[in-house]
């Protein structure tokens, strides 16, 4: 097995600057060292490509139903849905799409629930628009992806260093999320794929 240390140190420091080939090499490393299989990757990717469940989230909503005759909501929602291009309106990805309001419900209430006020956004850009996520959009990856990218490519030797790298990346969640993510370092260390210094907090 090949340890992570120095494996990705020659790659660009910012994930925004990684090439397609850099990302491919990361995946190949994960597969080669049996952290995941190609089947795992394909399965996760296929799940992310599955279109959002607008039948349950929109067509079953009373406020959307109020705009259509009885039992005609899904027919109209489906028609709107099929006319979309299947990508996030903000970044163009096809992964983890959600129906999102153009003009938010927090300002318009139920009157926001019309099909002409909906677009498809990926989860990341949908979350970025929420008032509770003031720092949303500052990072290139989603928070959960960024935590693992930092761990695998920066290979911090202590939890303290990991936490600092996460903050430098502009992750603003509670420290407990970093401690949870640090479990991966502990798991990999037991497989001799990672090195943790003895003075690490956790």
C-alpha cells in the first residue's frame, strides 16, 4: 500500500487549479489503495446523477397544487421538469440537482410556489443562497468534499494542522465536523496509509 504523504504535494495548492488529470490521479490512488472501488465510484456518481424528486417535493405541495385543477399538478410539474436542460443554472453540473426558487420563499411565502419561479440548482449552489450560509460559495468544493480533499491531498499530521487547513480553506462549520472528518485519518493510519504525529489532539 502507498501512503498519502507527498503523493499530491506537487499538485496545484488550490483545488480550483487542479486539472482533469489531477482529479483522475486522485481517484486512481483511492482505487489502487482499496479505499474505494470503481464500482463504488460509479454507484455514488449514478446516485448523484439521478434527477431530483420533484414529484414528492413540488407536485405534492398544497401551495403548488393550488395553481392547477385537481390531479393535474404532477402533469404540469412533469412538463416543466422535462423542459429543463438537466444542469445547475449556476455552474452547469448535472450532479445532485434540486428544484430551487428564483425568488425565495422567505420573501414571497406561498406565492413563490409557481413553476415559472423554479430553476434547477445543485445542492451546493442551493445551500449557498440560504441566509444561514453567509459564507456559502467561497469554497470550490462542497464542505464534505473539501474535508476529504484537504485530508487526502494536504495530509496533515495532527488534528490541529487539519483544523487550520480547514479554516484556511474558509470552512466555517463547527469544529465537531472537523473532528468527525479526522476519523478518516485514524482509520487510514490503522491500514498503514496515513501517519499521525503522537502530539495530535485527537
